[in-house]
């Protein structure tokens, strides 16, 4: 959507505020679905089937975006919200798969590789979407992604999901620990750190191509290409951060390791975006410098895979999906609000990105302060 929205907006006359609203609709659906998805996995113990069902749902909603957009803003927002609800099944399911199937000493490395894999999806979208749009117009991008995802979902459900469905249920449905969740300081630390992280991440995914179009006058293809390198750097950094964290955790301890990793993940974007804003305001920003700063921002942000990303598995195995679902609600609200407010701010300031960049930087620092105050990997209170 970050790439396809550029020609879509031109064809359908969308303002920057409307573009932000479209991005936020997906996040709204994700927020509505994340806690129920986490609770479903904790209740049923079936993360693979939940993941496959979610993939099928969000792929069909992705394909539905193409016919929905010309019908009006309401059908378009509905399709994007439905896609968010479906995608909400992904990470809670993966949290349980990792927490129950990966040894503690390998956990950060595993989550680093997983984070890198998620980045590869963004990289592939930025690399392939311009060519698909040139071939079949912007609707073709949604049909291609949705169709490919639906096919993958059917294969997954027929393989990994089928094996899980045949497994016996280990225990009766139980009461979930809602009160202990609300009283846990590490849970609040996860919510705050994840919220700050999402504000930057959602900006990067939704607005980087538009940033290069508005600030440097790039074409859709050039803007997509310029947005590739930061996510390539992020994929590499995630693997490195996960591997390094597993190596130093026996010496530093899990709590300090998670705090240091999250510090890199928040200070890097905060410093880089502040530099971008200052240079833009002073009319000193060139595209090579902007690309270098964004590479630094996305690469350092990827270190969150060894911070809040894997920290959930430190404090819970059985209820990792539930903890993730609950703490992600605040994160999605923050990210979705940021997406919409970015569009509104750009309309109000004649596409001046500097205030947006400075606001995101401030949010990173607030999230880091909460993380250092509340995080403790030793508080395993949900077992």
C-alpha cells in the first residue's frame, strides 16, 4: 500500500489526510483483532491453524482493496480494516511458536531471523510493486499480493495446520490471567516500548515512498527504490542484533541485554529523524544524506527484535500470545494515530515533514524511559 497509494491517490483524488486515514484503517483492524487473536491462541493452543486462517483472511481482504477503492472511501476503509483484523493473527501465533519451540539461548537469534523475514516482505513489495503497477495498474498490485497470500495460506493449512489439528488437546480451557496482566510492570514496559516502536515503524512503512516523492520529487518507481535500502539494512541488523544478544545474555543477564537492545532501537531512530528534520528545515537536506539517515534509523530500530520483541517470551511461554495481544493494543493505537496525524500535518504544513519527524523522535525517547523504568525479564508471573 505504501507504494500503490501514490498512483491510487492521483487517480482518485485523495489528499494527504485521506492517505493517512487509509493507512490508519488497517491499523484499526489490527488493533481490533490483536487481543482476540492472542486470547484465541492461548485458549485453543493452535497457533499454526490460527496463523493460517489469519493469512487467508488478510489475503482475501488485500485482493478486495482493488475493487473497493473506486466504489468510495467507505468500502476502501472497510477492506483495509478487514485486512488488519486478519493480519492480527500473525504475531501472537508466532510468539507462542517461538516461546514453546525455541530454546532460551537461541530465542533472540530466532526472533532476529523472523524480523528479517518480515522485512523481506516489505523489500519485495517495494521492489516488485512498481513493475506490477506499470504492467497492470495499481489494482494489479492488490490482486497479485492477495492471490499469492491466499495460495500460501491454503498450502500452510494443508501442511503445518493439518498436523496441529490432529494433536490432542492438552488441557481444558482455562481462565486467562487478566488481573495479573494489568498489575505487571513488565507488561506496561512492553506496551510503552511497542507503542513507541510502532509510531516509527508505521511511519516508515506507510510514508517513506511519499517522503521521497514530496521532498525530492521522485517518481513512484524511484521513491520505491529509495525506500528499499533502509529495510535491507534493517533485515541484516535484525539478524545481527539477535545473534549478538544471545551471545552476551549469559554475561549481562536477560534484563540488561533487553534494555540495551531496546536503547539502540529507540535512540537510533530518534537521533536520525532529528537530524533529518534539522537539515530539512535548514534547506540542507540532500537525497543521499536522507537515505543514509533513514538506513541508520531503520537498521537500529530492527534491534527491537532483541528488546521488546522477544521480551514477551522471557516473562511467559504459555500466555505469550495473550501478553502480545494485550500490549499491542496500545502500540496499534499509537501507530494508527501517527499514520492519520502524519497525513493531517502534511496537509496543514504544505507537506513539511520536519514537525512529523521531531514528534516521532520525542515518542521514541518517552518509550525508552518507560522501558528502563519497568522492564524485568525475571518476572515470569504467567506460568
